[in-house]
């Protein structure tokens, strides 16, 4: 019998409200692709993201558009030419990896060519945008976590936010994510002062469409590309602007391209961060593979949900264990 690709939408409530500079969310809408073959099913999860022009409906339509090709034996490399980088390709690609691992009895890490089994990684824990007082309180509640990621909004209160957080979590390493909310003047004003507040990295300070202003700027802190970095084809435009890139599978269009991007970025001298959208452990599991050896890992999304899928990844504080085969891979 041919392989059968099916797709489903799921909604997962977020604990409280999660805010970034572009808005607030109370739930995560995800899309799950499942490929069944001979009694075995591989799964992949993606998060459609409006920032990249995606909706749940558009992603489902893209996935349904490759049902016949998958039934005909489409493989991961062929998929790169059939679907563009984005959430839909991510779900199908990760389902193909999972299916191959389950049918062959070979774990994904071996299929991916890793030299040894994946090890646990330490993830950042994200504090969504809020008032300085509220973010300071959240920092106090998470002061024992080794790495905090701070969402900023460009409203003039970002330095106050960081100061409150540093005061309440003095031993935590800090990274700041501006989510494209600053301009060059804001960067000049804020970046040097962040050093004294324990911050070690700024993620996407300027809008992706206007980040040429980063060329030649002083670098008191490491700069990391997020919205400016999608797949390997975008690396040329990042030279001279960023020191590190944030690899997210919903941007690369799956684990296959994420591994290519990581290898090429490292060859060019970029540091590696591995991040995520807000999804369940099924979406994080392939990210743990990419995160091996990364400078910064941000795979905390299940910790932000009111409830994760079961079985899920095991989180021991901020340490994430690799996925068990009954989840993925």
C-alpha cells in the first residue's frame, strides 16, 4: 500500500498571556502532519507564523498539495524542491524523518550523521513583554534558571525592564530579543548599557528589511539574526551584520535544511542559536538534534504551555532531554 499523508490542526493553550513586540497570544495553533506506511506512522509538527505570511489554512493547503507525491515515494531531498521553506515543509520533512527512523529501526541522530547520541541541552527560558515591574517579578520567580531570554518592545522602557530583571535574577545569563522593534538610534543608546546589566547577546535588534544599518556598528554584544535568517540561501545577506544565527525549523522548512544551514553557517564562522515557535514537544524534538553543540538553545515552548502533549520531552528545570522514540525520531 502507498504511504498516506494526513494533516490536522491543534490548539494548545498558553499559560497566561505571551507577548512580544508584535502582539499577544493566549494559545498556540499548530499543524501536525502524519505519514502512515505499513502500520507505522511518522509525525511532524509546525507552527504557521503570520510574520512570514502563513496561516493555519494556508499551511494545511500546502501539505494537502503533496499528498500524492508522498504516496508516490517523495523523499526528504525531493521535498526541498516541492515545497518552499516554511512551516508546511517543516511538518512533512520531520514526519518523513520520524517515519524512516521507525521503519528502519535506526534513530534520527544516526540517519542525520551525528557522531554520537544526542545529549541533553540547557534551554533559555523566555520572559514575554510586560511592564518592567511584571517582568522583574517573573525574573524573580525564575532566578534559578541559568539563562533567561527577555522579549523587548522598543517603547522606551526596555532598559528599565532589563534592569529589573537583572536585579531580581542576578546570577542568570541574559539574552535580549528585540523582535525587530528597535532602530539604529535605539541600538546606540541601549546596547552599551546592556553590558553592565549582564546581557550577553541581542537578537534581531532592527527590522529584517532594514538591517543594513548594522554594518559597521560597534559590537559591545553578540548580535544574532532571527527574522533575517531563514535558510542557507539567506546567509550571504547576513555577512558583516550578525555574529550568530537563530535556526528555527519553521523557517528552514524542516530538519533537512536546518542541518544544511547549520553546517554552512559554521563553515562561514557564524555562531549557532537554535530556537522555536510556540509549539509542543513534538515540534521541539527535531530541534534538539540541531541544538547539539549550539552556543545558545531556546527550546522552551512546552514550558510556556498550560499543557504539553503526552508523551513529551522531559524538562528537568531548564535541561531538556532528547526525545524518546515514542514521541519522535
